């Protein structure tokens, strides 16, 4: 998408509740802020409830909040029954499964570790573009992937629990599939995609949590509500809008890089979490690789 197209979209009515309130690049910064700053709340919640209950409750509350936003902005839900397979992929593969994995990861590892490795979603998004949409990788993007993989390997060798790392990497790969499904549903407005995504995920996760007998009697509703609203509703909506206005590459550069930095800062500030020296080196490689992947010219 050209800069002129981005400007035109940002200054015209696109059915978005944010269209007249933020410049195009502001969506990417808002998504980064939402994904990064509120990341430690997930660690707090999984310290109080089972990780399966975490995934179910956050998905359900996010779905309710997204429906309320739809009603508040008098936006008509974009829904085509014939696209049910894409809707299923959007909610089940792109949210329910990675939510389960991140809930498990937060219960096992510090929030700064989870928040950083989730930024590898940028690498998987590029790979999806190559395999499913026949996009080409530049030398810069290949170098970025090598840097990021090297950083992830160094992170693991530095003493980070290998099982937790694999869980987070799997979650990153599944979260990255959101771009694949949202691109297939690009004629839908961003808010409709958010509503459908969380409604489908909640429809799967809530019964599973009840059947497993892990739903708490008194969940931490305040923490769940704040996390759901800022990270999953506002963050996902802003991220989707930014992809529409700025394209995947610029959105990924701003969102993934700054979200990684902010999640580290938030984990240190709110929870007192720290990186070992070698993990700082690995962090630099991962963030630099992610920046190279999404910023490099094709």
C-alpha cells in the first residue's frame, strides 16, 4: 500500500470507530502499547486461575466487550455464512489455541520471557506470506529471520526453560496465522473481525474449561477486564486497522518491536522481573531480527 493510499484511508470513512481520531501510524503505536504495557497482567491472572480458565475467561470477556463496542459505534457486523471455514480458522487457530498455549506459558515463565518470544510472531507472519500468498523474501528479511532464530536459540541456551520456549514459539506461530485469515477476510471491517474472532474462541474455550472443572468461583474480574479490553480488544482492533492503513510490513515493524520493548519494561516495573546478561544479548538479536524482517524492502 502506498503512502498516498494510507493517507487516503486514514482520512476517509472506512467504517472504523477510530478513523477520525488517529493518524494511520498511530494505530500501530496503540497496538504496541496495548500488547506491551498490559502484558504482566496475564502473569498475574494465571497466578490466580488455571491457564485453561485464563484462556476461556479472557476470550469470553473480550467477546462481550467487542460486541458492546460494535453496538456503541452502531457498526453493522460483517458476516457471510459461506465463509464459516475462515471464521473457524480466525477464532480457533488464530486465537483459541494460542491463548491456551500462552496461558500455560505465563503459568510457567516470567512475563518478560513470554512477551519477548511472542514477538517472533512477525517471523511467522512473513513465512505465511511466502507459503500461502507466494510473496518473495528479500536478503534483508532472510538475514532478519537468521538473526531472530539465532537470538531464540541463544535465549534457550542461556538457561531459559526449553519446554516453555517451545510452548511460546508454538503460540507465536498460531497468533501469526491471524494475518493469514484476516487477509482472506479483508473485505470485512476490523471491528467485525475482532468480534467474530473472540466469539468463536469463547464458544470453544468456555465449554472446555467447564468440562475440565477448572473455572474458578471468584475470578479476578478487574484484571481480566483490563487485560481483555486493552490488550485483546483495543490492541487487536488497532493492529488490524494498522494493517489496513499501513500494510503488514510497517505495522509489524512498529508493533512487534515496540511491544517487545514495552513488555520487558512493564515486567521489570510491575513485577520486578529481570533478564540474565546472555538473555539481553538474545533479546537484542530477536528484536533486531524482527525489525529487519518487517522493515526490509522486498
